C-alpha cells in the first residue's frame, strides 16, 4: 500500500513538471493561441448575429459550439421573446488572459470581454432600454473535434480589472 502511494506521488510530480500553460499534457501538440482566440471571436460574432436577428439561424452551422451551447442560445432568445425584447450586443474588446490544456483535445481559455448592449422592442425595434456597457471575465472550455475547436462550456470568471486599463464600452 505504501509503495503504491509513493508511486502515485512520483507520477503526479512528474506530470506536474511536464505541463505548461500552453501545451497541456506530455505528447500533446502546443495549442495555437491565435486559433483559440479566433474561435472564441467567431463564436461571439455568430452568437450576437443570431440574437440581433431574433433567432434567424443563417450561420448556426458555422458556429463553433456544442449542441448544448446552441440550445442555450435559443432558450435565451425564447426568454427575450416572452418579454417582447430583442438583445443587441456588440463586443468592444476581448483580451485573452490565459489558455491552458488540462487534457488532450481540451482547452480552457480565460478572457476579459467588454460589451455594449441595448434592448429593443420585439415588434417595432424601438429602443426599450438605453445602451449600457459592461466588462466581464469568462472561462471557455473548448474541445477539439474533426471540424476544429468548439466551445463546450462558458462560465463567468471573477477577475481583478486594472484601473489603468481604458474600457472601450
């Protein structure tokens, strides 16, 4: 039993030494940070396009996201429709804070994003709420599939914001 515990401790220590923030486990090719950032940007562009169009899925098949994420988008649109609203969003800035690969074909990317948004009335497109801005951290989990990287999960991420950084929203 003691020998097994010692062997596990050595194995975990070796694995910890071999991992780097951008390469993941040993034997996994380095992650292309530009490709990950572009995937997140494309996702957000298509996401906002579908929101602005009140659910017209013209680019849905090009959205680099899991089926679960796509379904969540249409649940959000349904909620907005039930309240007679359309959400208009525009990304002012996105900064990639970190990218790591905890396992083969899986990447976690933390971003800080600045958004402008407003609500319009569903039927008339008249302004329902004035324009607002926000800055928020997000943790994206991406999975590499034969079609490329796809977003499998998005969670808000608490982070400190540098007060010297100028917000664009």
